[in-house]
C-alpha cells in the first residue's frame, strides 16, 4: 500500500485504490464522517421545517388571539390566560433568510406583557405523529437519540428553552434543552441533541408522539422548578421551562425569525433536507386542506339530484349531493367547513379521503361560484 508521509504529523495521503472494503471496519463510517454536501435521503422528521407552505393565510400576518395553526404544521400557543400577543407570519423574502432559505417565520410581539404569572406563556409547537418516530426505535435495543437543528434571529439576546414532550401509552415524559441568541438581529445556527427514550416502546399510530416546543415567554408556574436537561423525566409543570431566561413579550416590536427546522436520528446535524414543493404540500395537506374558488370555472364535485323527478317531469325539490375528494388521505376524520355566497352546504358524512355534501338553492343547479371555499382540518 502506497502512502505519502508529510514528515511532520503523519500520513498525508493514501494512494487511490489501495484501501478496499475489507480494510474498513463495519462501524467506522458513520454520519460524522460523511460530508454535509452528500445527499442522505429523507431524514427530517418535521414537516414544513423551512416554512414554505402557508395554506391558511398565504403569508399574511395574523395576530393570534387563541391557540391555532398559523403556518402549516407549526402551532402558535397562548397558555394560562396570557395577555401577550404576537403577530405570526410566513415570510418570503429573496435573500431574507439564511443558508438558501427564502422562507422563514416571523413572530413579533404586538401586545406586551412586562411579566408573566402562573402558567402564562407563549410558544410555538411542532407536533409529530407517533408513527413518524418509528425510525428512532425508542424503547428497543436499537434506540437512537435525535438532533434538532435550526436557524434563528431575534432582537432580544439571552437563553431560550426548547421543550421536548414525549407522549406514550404508559408515561408521558419531558426533557428541556437550551440555546442562546448571542447577537441581536443576526442569523445564528443552533443544534440540540436529545437522548433516546429507552423505558417504553413507543406506539405507532396517527396520534401525537412528540412535541418540539420553542418558548418565547413564561410565568413561574412553568419555570420555578428544576428542568431535566440530560434525561427524560416525568412531566411536571414547574420544571417544564425552568432555565428559560428571556421575556420576548417585554416590549412591542420584539421579534423572532426562524427557519430550517430539522429533527433527525442520531447526534449529528446534517445539511437541511430541502424537499420539492409537491411533496411538502402533500405532507401538510394530511392535516389541513383549503380549496378556494378562483372564479375560473373551478369544479370540485359533480352533483346528482338525490330525489327522483315526478311523473310529469317536474322536480320534487332543488337538492343535489356530491362527493368532494381531498388531494391526499388525511390524518384522521376531518372537520369540514364550507363557505358559500348563496344557498347552503351541509356535511352529510366525512371520511379520510373526502366528504359528501348536500347543496340546495332556489334553482336546480348550484353555480360553482356560490362555493367560495372549503377547508378540512385534521390537526394534532
């Protein structure tokens, strides 16, 4: 085997082709040895981590007055009757995000709260189906930890908490981790690694299996204890966000911008996994789907009169029914809401793939323009 010795610190180079498969130990090549530029396939457990999809508001700013999904798969939360309010927006600014990320989420305080009491808090959640955690193999001999990576920018420096909440059939457990915004108004890259959960085999279902929660402000009801930072522990309110050192709601105009959220198996943060838009949209439509009439003769269903005509040819009523299909199977039986400019629409039954609607008006046919939009929601 030919080698090149540099004369100072050791071997500089091994001749091409001089090392074969048999010369490499089976466990010698792992994620730490693979350059981030090499595609590694689908590995991000989170959906819409680059904030690309915003079905509900199409990127407009919404001041959340209740707990709600404002950006697909990211849930804005208000707890403990908090008085703090934030405007949440998916932004798309050429060159505005870091590391090839044109899309990012901006969370900006619109109603300040100088201090929080009790469990008053504001935060953002990623909520993950338990079956999407199968690759971590928690509770088995092959259990793996996971690494969260993300970009973040804000005008309030200090220590922020990220709370991980594992939902299981026997015992729900939590672990708290931290990151620091060091320089105001500057994009910073953060990584956080959590251990495997070995005490219980996780269920594999469409129910919640893990919360990844970014805390913005909190009262002592969630922070006066001692957080578990190295091992999974029983859920305790006072321990949840202990160590969080920032009140982002201290003044209006305080903000956070963030993108590139990725959770993957192992202890190494790899390059962000950019998915094509079609895949991302289908991922999000499993939980929320919105159809909007563009006014260009859009058709969502073919209606059929569901009572036969009279013998003289007259119609007994002006009702019809049709089946409306969703673009992908939804996580669970959805809640369907339709808006019409005339007549009415009532859900008769719903399934994971569509729903049957009854539509009636003063004429035999219902103009498609009368249906302005409908949404189907099956969020976690």
